[in-house]
C-alpha cells in the first residue's frame, strides 16, 4: 500500500478545518497548504481537490449514498475523505487503483474502523460513471438547474453550469497608488503581492464595473462618492486605483457596510494600499440616515452570488430559491433608502454578482415603479450578467434623476 500523499492529507485537513470553523474551504485552503509546507505541485493538487469536492459535492454525495444497497452511516470527516477520492475517480484522469488505495488510507488516517466501508464504496464507485442528470453531474441541486434553464434557456444553462465548474482565472491589477517594485509572477506571487498591498486580485468583470465608476467621476467632474456594501474594500481599492490612473480626482470617498469585521479588513487594505477615505461607516443601508448628499453612489449590493459559482462553488449546495427573493427584497430596500442621499444631478451605480433577474433588472424595475424611485430613470446598463470562460457574471446598471 502506497504511503498517503501530503496533498491528499492537506486537502482533507482543509475540508475538516473549514467545516468545524464554519468558513469556506476555498478561502482557507491556501493558508492550510502553507501550514502543511507543500511544494508548488502538491499545493496545486491540494487546491484542485478541495475546489473539486466543494464544487461537485451534491454529485459526490449522491454517488457515495448510492454505492451500497443501504445509505451508509458515517461521520462528517469520513464523508469528507470519501468525497476527495470519489472526486478523483469521477472527474480526474487518475489510475483507479491509486485513487481507491489512497482513499482507503485517507479514511484510515482519521477513522481506522471505517476502512472496510471505504473499501466497499470506493471499489463500487470505480466501476460507475457520473450521473446522467446534467445539473446533478455538475453539483447543482435540481431546483437550481430548472431555474437556470427557465432563466437562460436549456443550452445556455448547461453551458453556465459547465463553466461554473472550471477553475477560476486569477486576475489582478496593479494598485497604481503603490505599484510593485518587481514583476508579479505566478499564483503565489500574486497572492503575496496582494497581501503587501501592491496588487488587487479581482475578476475582470468586477474590474470593469469599478473602472466605469472611475470614468464617470472623470467625465462629469463630480467629486463626492458613497460606496455602499464596501465589504473588505476590493472595489474601493479598484475604483481609486483606476481613478488615479486616468487623473480622476475623488475629493471625498465614504464607505458603508453593516459588518465591523469586514470594515476592519477594509482598514487593513487601506493601510496596505495607501488609498484615502473620508469616512468609514458601519450601519444598515436599509434604514441609515445619511447626513450629506453625494454626486455618486455605488451600491455593491448583497446578493446570492450566483454569478460567482466558479469562485465560490459552496453556494450551489447552500442556496435556496427563497434566498433569491430575500436578496431582491433586501436590495430594493437598500436602493430605496440610499437613493435619498443622491444629489440632484448625480448618478447611482447598482451592482450585483448574480445572474438572477429578480436581483438585477427586477430590482431596477421595482425601484423605478416605486415611490422612492418615481423621480429616477435608467440611464444605461453598464454590464449584463453573463458568465464567460474568463469572467464572472456581474451586473451593473446606472440610474439618474429625471
């Protein structure tokens, strides 16, 4: 029996660590890899395993549960280990014998009494194929597959689901306020440069929306900006970087978020990157009373994240249809309230990272037909929510007063 590989041990550690601490495995896997001391090759394989397990979890559980005549009883950690090996067997071009052997050893490393169960399941799985159901095969719950088919059409929905399972492209831009002194090379180089405040890692669609806000600041010559839903400051840094690169001066930039923890991260990024803010506000955007008017309001609305499944695959197994409607209601409440703070000739940029129409055009339509939005109109759609092989599906619309 071959010795259990470090990459597989680290992948299992990442899944267990994330579950016990209620964080996303895809967000902490690099940290765990660092702790395991993996070389670059093992690190890449570990990340692939973790992302694959999270992305295809529903499919993997279906196969595990149907491998034996009766649904097997097992601990969460044993199931994590089996998911890794079943993912290898179904989706990676590996020798079945090696994946089964390593899978049994992986289960034994945390529960020696479950080795027989692991052997039975993995030997059975090694002889089966992925499920025929397209949504399930790609780790999507049936309702979400049906919803996407209704929204996009069957062919486009299947393309969307397939693209959502791809590994995300690492895209970054130099922070023009603090450019790196040496070229940024490779994934780890970009991550290190990001921690140092030299670059911002963000999807190209998020970059495009941030650049649009910076261009508007320059075009209209307005100077005050309120950013709602600033979170950890990714788009904050992007907007200021793009503004600096084109000579657009933001005289005052205020940010608002309802999470003090996220704003603490924003402050760290501000210190690292060197951008300036006038006010950092922790509050509820649905009812906060803002004491001044702004030329621009950028709303990075909280949403289901259905446009970022490639980057955040855990969403697929957690989201419900009700979440879409709940997000749309919250987004409309935010837009209704913060629109009161727009100056008479200002612009609102409303953005999500979802493909759900209810969260995008639906919110805009509801706002424009409501009392709060009766004096507004749609200026233009900045970006339609479309997932491609190189970008996530971000949506953005620009509103102005009549």
